[in-house]
C-alpha cells in the first residue's frame, strides 16, 4: 500500500503505523492461547478495529491460527450475517491455499459457491446472498468447519451490537450455543454503542451474560504517543516539538482518531517544521471541510432534540440532565421530554453516555457546535 501520510485516519496498514497497544495486544494473545473469549469495548474511534487487525498481523498469531475478522456493521438480518461471515472465512482461507478452501466448501454444503477471479486476477471463491438456501443450516456448517479446521481459529465479530437490531430475536442464544461448544476457536466481540453491547454482556437475562472477559480500550499512553508522532515527523525530514504533540493530545484527551486526524493535517502543513499556529489551522481546516455535513446533521435533528444537543454541547460533559435545575437552565420543558430526546440522540449515536454523563460522540462536531452557538 502506498502511504503518503503516516497518520492514518482509517484502516490499518501494518505495525509501522500503529502506535503502542503492546499491553492490549499481549492480553489478546494470551486470551487466544488460554481460549478465553473477549469483549472489546471503548468509545467510538478509540482503535478497536485497528487493534484486532494489529493482533491478526502479529507474526506469532498469523503462523499458528486462522484469523477471521468479520465486520457486521452493515448487516441487517441473519441472512446478511451468514453471508458476511461465510465470505470472510472463505476469502481468508483462499489465501492459505486451494486445498484449505476446498475443505471449507466441502463442509459448507448448503451454499452454492462461485468460482471466479478477483481484481488482481487471482482465483477467488465467493457466494451471493441468493446462494444461501437455508441460513440456519449454513450457519451450522460454517461453525462446523471452524471446529474441524486444521488449525485453531480466532474469530472477531466487530460492531457486534448490530445483532441486537436484527429481526431474528433468537440469534444471540443460537450464537452463544455455538460459541460455548467451540473447542477449536476463540472469539472476540467488539462494539462501540456501549449501552447496547453492555446490555448484551452484562444483563443476567441475556445469553452472552458472563461469557467473556472485558478489555476496555482507553487512550494510548501519552508519552508513547508523543514519541510516535515525533518519530514519524523525523522519518520524513520534518520536525515537531513534544510540547505541540502534548497540547493536541490533551485537547482530545488522547482520543485516537481525533489526534490522528490533527496530526494527519499538521504533517502536511509542516514544511518542514510544525509550528504552534498549525494546531488552530489544522482544526479550522477539519471543521471547514465538514461544515456541510455538520450543518446537515444539525438541521435534521428535530427542535426538542436540538435544544438538548445544544445544552450538552454547552456543558461539554453533562451530568444530571433530567434534573429540574438542568431542565430550567436550558429551557428544556420537562424531564420526560429530555428523556425521550436523549433516547433518540443515543440511538443515532449523536450523543454518548458513560456513567450517567452525556457528551457529544463526535469531538469535532462538539467543537463546531460550540463555535456556532458561541458557548
Ligand atoms: N494504535 C494506533 N496507532 C495509530 N493509529 C491508530 C491506532 N489505533 C487506531 N488508530 C487509528 O485511529 C482511527 C480509529 O481507529 P479504529 O477505527 O480502529 O477505531 P474503532 O474503535 O474501531 O472505531 P469505531 O468505534 O468507529 O469502529 C483509525 O484511523 C486508525 O487508523
Ligand atoms: Mg471499529
């Protein structure tokens, strides 16, 4: 992959562009060895997906296991799930050789596979949604394959909260059964809509209750991140002071994607030196580029929710939003109207909640709101 900026703002491009996370990676490696399933949670854009890819890129892991990374964010039902799951397994095995993928196809009899060539002209195997004759049978066969594979497997379901939104209500229990029985695989469940995913794993009435250890991903260690940024500038013949890195880190409390985004811009601006004014310049540029998206988002939020959003933006971290005091301070009608507006904004992931404290999920959007309303 051609990289012209070492500060990635999407995806994973190898250990060179990945800062630290040694401890978290080690925990996942030992979870795999010890056959312990893990629930990986964090705020959005903290680095969960990157960490999973980083784990799978680890030499020791890649040598010993078959690894499957299944992002189910855009799946809407069981059929989509089976299709996504099956295709990921199929594609990953393809890279291990034709014998291995053939054994997968022999096990998953209920699917009509298509042979073809991928964009690089290499042989590939896949199937379409319409090729799944019976989704429950196919699901069973995919799990069977995993159990009989000639290597242990690590299966990561990213954006796992999505299954709570499927029309099929029994999937959680069904998956739990397969996973509980599994002897040849270890599972990682990852998700960001904390309230949904925590309900799945922390309520005694739900199938996944108590079935995993939790790895809660926090900001990257500040000193390690400073070293990373300084080094990446240096490697390109540019320079940045530790103090500037430290200030940007603090602006976003080390929240990975936001600081990466800032340094992505500042890296381009530094010719070759990064000056202090570039912090504001980078932020202005980011906000400007997103202006139409933020305006669109804001004006598509109904009035009552908008009032609550403004109140939360003004507070930054909003505590006791349903108290009489808060309702009065921001002219929010009533506690019950705050409650329903909160629910809507949470569903759309516009606000998040941690330990009863509400905040705007997207930190750049929060800054934009603050500037717009001159808080
Ligand atoms: N350790 C790291 N070092 C450098 N960049 C990182 C690191 N971890 C993540 N990133 C970058 O931060 C951004 C967010 O990471 P990622 O997509 O993994 O977060 P996420 O928690 O999965 O987010 P979401 O909840 O939105 O799915 C990406 O651009 C990624 O490239
Ligand atoms: Mg992710």
